[in-house]
């Protein structure tokens, strides 16, 4: 370990692995370390033994659950939105050759005590109980307006300026009912709270377009998911980095972030060894309590409660779907933030046959977080095993330019990886000083 | 009728035993100028008309600090575990890799133990008897090779090709014959959807 690197990366979560993959391709000499003996950090997928070790100490998993190796239980409930930025990075870097994806079978939304499918086709929309007949007509006009919008063609704007008009004003113009607004804002634009309503409509427009174009891409739901769990994603990017010369060390404790007298980054100490590099990137867990310097580098920006639930049946009311997202909009359960359920199963090679793994999550609003997810837990039916965690969301205090210490963000409560990619782009710009540009790669022609 | 089969082959073994050189010899019939490559493929044609395509995964150095990802072993149909016949310790490491394969890989995996650097036989430390005995005990294929001269290289890959099941599913991207991928809903191909619209695509409408 006496070599000097361009960048040391700490933690093998998805954010860090995408960065080290892209940096290695760019020609940087990267050393990537993780204190755990597995890849993925907080975005890992664990087998049963690892899962029980993490949540239950010495308790062994019940043999009834089947073989250890059949399990890859995600710690963070997220899906990949088909037309999003992560998909672009996966294709651009060609790591898709290490991965295989399947669709998520359906997306559901909770309304007045029951769940209904988010329509994925016009036929489903016509039959959907989510809106009355007249409301459907109004909603149709609203979606046509969004679909036809062209920035350069004022005729498509219907006197609305997306950059100044609030989303509230847009909803009102089309006369949409509060229940429909809830559905659009939470089940399609995927806002976790209602703050967006009083902001300019542009972002909501873009989020609805992302959702509908993702839905149109493969049908059924806007989401795709990697076989063998989300933990495959960091592994694939780590492999990309390794192929371009990145050095990998798992199971490596990090004892100190070494800085010079001005506080600038010098290296990372593990035991008695110190490895030097020009810059360091890491997840917040490596910068939380630097006892040596007493320096605080991250702050807590809320908490997320997540309950990983092992079920022996599909979720009731989902037509026995093998994988679903269920959104409980905050208004429906008198909260400030939505409750999400993400469920996958053996179809995605993440658990034994006839087992279903659902994660119920939300942003913590009270001092009894487990109580807050009860409306979600109640939708699941009997729960075989439940592992609850309350995780702080950390944000770096500084941009790292002054000390060459670049800290990523914790995984938030959103249902897909778009905020992870935003973090990657943000860190990249801070490190390289330029925007991350994904060049178009040659498109593979698939033979029929 | 000729049959085309595709399998995922992983390389294992201590650093500097010649894993990458062995593959370079097999795939390109070269010895020098190895540049780490993500994904190499090579097809072996068997006498019965079957062609076996190997999708070869190199460790990319991730074995150095025991940091190979589970993804590496996943759905591997065959493994070539390499040791250096001039280094006794490298056979010991090979035994560890074989134990790791038995723990992590599919139980049906075909494993070949391969003693490389046969061109340096004058400096041999590992006897043929010792390695062969171990291979027999563990039910592994065994061979000695020289990536430098090419001796024994295509032979061991052909032997592996013959031993693989003839009924395997064609490999999909991300690994050969994934059991789950064939059951239920078909997977989605991110690359395929990126194609620009051409007249050929319209048959799907």
C-alpha cells in the first residue's frame, strides 16, 4: 500500500462505485476500500446469514426459509425507473453485460382504504376505479397538454408558463379534483410530500413525463430491477473500475482521514499503514465521527424508517403480482410524507420460491417511527419476519473543494435512483471541475 | 444439425500465475501485450459439430485483496483454477479458490485445475503426481500448460467444452444459462430499447 493514488474511494455503495467506475475509465488511479467484507455498503443486498447478523446478532436464520445463497435482500428499497439517468449510465458504461433486468410487475396506489393499480395502458385507465367518468375526461385533457407540450411552440402552452405558474394553478386550470392531484403528484411525479404544489410546474411536468415515458418503455410498470438484487449494481460498477485498473480492498478498516496542518486531505490510515492520494471520496459513514481531529463533516438531514418484511404470500389485492410498488400518499393517512412499499420475489432471484420480500418505508416525522409505517404493514397480510431500521440521512457540510474531501449523500426515501445519479453528477463536477458528460456509444444492433 | 452452446467461464488463481496470459493464448494465440479486457469470448468446435462459445471472465485483479464480487461466481458454468508449477504456494492458493468455488458457485460447475508455466519445467516445484492426486480426490479436471509456448492450452479448453452439458440454455448477457431468467417473465434488454427506430423495427408494432 505504499503507492500513491489519484483518488481513494471509501465505501462500495452504488454512488461510490459509479464514481470509481467512471473515474477509472477517465484514467484516474483509484483505490477503493470498504470496511465490510461485502460490496454495496448501505445499498448492498444481503444473504440470510448476513441479514440476521446485521439485525439479530447471533440468531441464526430459520432453516424453513431455505438456502442462504438463494437470498439477496436489499437494504434500501429502490427500483430503476426505465427512462431515467441511471439507465443511461448503465448503457453508456456497458456494465449491462454483467447484469440482467426484469420489470417490476405493477405499481399501485392507496386510496380510501384500498389499493388500485396505476393504469399502464389506456384500457386500464378507462377501467380504473381511481377516477369518475367526468374526472377521467379532465385528466385526459391534462395529460394531452403535458404530452403535446413543446417549449418552442407557444401554441401548445395553453397560456401556461411552466416556469412561473405553480402546479396548483395548472391543476386548477384543468379542474382536477384533490384526489386526482394526489394521484398525479405522488403516484406519478413521485413527490414524497406536497411542497411541490406551490412551486413552478416545470419540475412536476418533467417528473410526470419521466414516469409516463418509463411506463411506455416496457409496459406494466415504469420500473425495472436487476436479477439477484440491487447489490448487483455496485458490483458491476466496481468490476468496470477494476478492469480500468482500479484496486479493490474489502474488509479493510479505515481508522483515520489524515489531513495536513491546513486541513487538506493527505491520505487514509488503516492500522499502521497510511495510503496517500490527491483526493478522497466516501460515503458519510466514513466521515461521521473523526475522533482524531474532532472535525464534523456531515450533518443529519432527517431520518428514514425501513421495515424489511419477509412474507410467505404475495401482497393481497395486487392480483398475486410477483413484484410491486405501493404508494400511500400522505394525505390518505394524514401524514406529511408518503409511505412506500417495494416488493420483489423469487422471480427476481432475491429469495427462495414462494417467499416475498417487502420493504415498507417513510421519512420519520415522530419519535415513534415504527408506528408511522403501520398503514403500510397492514396492507401486507401476515408477516413472517420483520427487520426494522431507522437510518439518519446525512449530507456533507462542505463541497470538498477546499480540503479535497468529497462526501456523498445517504440513500434517501425516494423510490428510484435518480437522486443517486444527481449526487454522482454533483460529486463528479466538484472533483473534475466539469459536468459529467456521457458520450453516445455505438448502438448495438440486435439480430432478430 | 450443428448446435451452438454458450457458457460462462471464470478464471481463478493467485496473482502472477498466468491466468490472463493463458486466456490471451487461448483467445488470440498471443503471449505478450496483454491488456485487461472486460469480456473475452472464444468458440471451440467439437467433432460432433457442436460449437461451444466461452464467455470468459477475468478477475481484473479483484482477487488480489480477496475482493472478488459474488457476481463473478454467479452462474459460472466452468472455472479454470490456475497455479504456477514453479511455486508450491500457488497450488495451496488454488486449493483455497477451489474451496471458494465449492462454497459460492453452482454445484454443477465444471472445474479444471491448471498447472501453468510448463516451459519452466526445469524449475518445477509442484510434481505432476501431487497435483493430479489432488484433482482426482476433488473430482476436477487437470492439465499442465504453457501460455508462453501454447502447449496444452487449447487442449484443456476443448476438454472442458466436451464435459459441459449439451443441453444448456444459450447464455444471456450477464452470465450463461441463468436458471431464473428462463422462468416467468422474460428479462428486458436495456441496449435493445436504445436502438434508433428503423424500418426493421416496425415488425414489432
